[in-house]
């Protein structure tokens, strides 16, 4: 890879990232939950946003990245010097107890056997390791579940997902046998998500593909598209910034369209969930509280 070309691509992508409110929200939540990684080993499993991969490494430590496809690998390779490998199904080809932290960024929905995948994450973590997960939140009626995403070409099927996302209870069910889940949260309510989806669809159209994922054959001709994307981002960023501040101040009790969970590894043991008289699990009944606490989101 040509060093000058790589530096220029990364420079343009940094500009776009700084003007993406939704991507910055995701990074901020991840960093809050991951904590200090100095002198630690980390495994990042990402859908392909290389800017987030690069920013996670700013906290120090030794990192490796797994991605679900060759397309995602080509994207992340632009941003990091650490090894990037393509995930093979639910299997992680690493020895037991290798990592201090495993971070799953928008990949769990893409894995067919998510339970087996989480068990693999448990296996490669050290006994006192931690797992941080972000996933799309599944709600009964929301922007993510209505035809709006399909109209924009951003439906869960168009993105290659195996499922539309998770409720808080469903995410807890996948994690509970091997992890304590002391903290879950959500972010990006409809106030930010609706205009954000419109902006994402417009940006992808201008870039002729995912605007935040430069491909293997990206060259200087792409800089013309980056110039247009940057001008568009400069135009919409003030509005998105104001909506994000509105959400932060006034809409803190409305569940967001993305889930994030911090977990702590423990011995893997199958746990059966008690079921309430109405058929719901306790986790589902607590959908509006942090699992493991009685505090509202």
C-alpha cells in the first residue's frame, strides 16, 4: 500500500469522522466502558469502521482485529498496522485466555450462531477479562424496524445481518451463561437516528458504497467524492450537533436505537432464566432498567 495514498485517505476519513455525530457517540460509549488498555491485550471484532479501530488503539495496549468479510478487512487495513483477519463463522482461532478485553462493534447481528460466538469470546478471554458489545436495538416499532430503512437501502438484510438486532433481554440471554452483565445502556434516539439515516444514505450514494469504508482499490480518483462528502458533512453537522445536545439534555429517558453492554467474564455455566407468570423473562420485564440494577437508563 502506497504510504502517501494511505495518509491522504486517512486524512479525508478523519475529517468525515469528526463530523459524524452518530459514529462519535459510538466511540465515546465504547471508550467509557473499555477503560484503560495500557499494557493489555485487546481483540476488536468490528464490522469495518476503521476510524473507530484506530481511535480505540489510542488508549494503548496490543490489539488484533477480526472482521466479518474481506470488504471489511480492506477497509480496516487502511487505518491500522496491527493484524486484521477475516472471522470464520463463529470460530476465533486464538489460544485460550489470550486477551484482557474483547470488543464487539456491530458484529453480533451478523453472526449466525451468536451464542457459540460469545462462547468463543469467553474462551479467548483471560479469567478476569471483560467483554464490551455494541448491537442494534430491536424494538416493536422503530426506525430500525419500519420500511424507512429499506427505502434508504439500509435495512438489516441489506447490511448482511442475520437478525434485525436485540432487545435488552435477548442480549442478556446470549451473554448470561459466561458473563456478569453489570451495565447496559442505549444511545442514539430517533431524534438523532432519523436525520442520521438520511445523511448516511446520501453519503453512501455520493461515495458509491459505504462512505466510511475505503476499498482495496481506493485511489486518487476517490478524492473527488471525498471533497463532496466533506462539503455535505460541513453542511449537516451543525444540525446533527444540535439534535445530539437536545437528546442529551431532554430525551435521556427515551431508549436509543443502539445497545452497548459491559460484561465481566466468569466461569461458563448454563443458567436457566426464571419465567414470570405472563411468560416474560426477568430480563425482558426489566427492559427499561439497567440489567443488574434497579436504576432507570
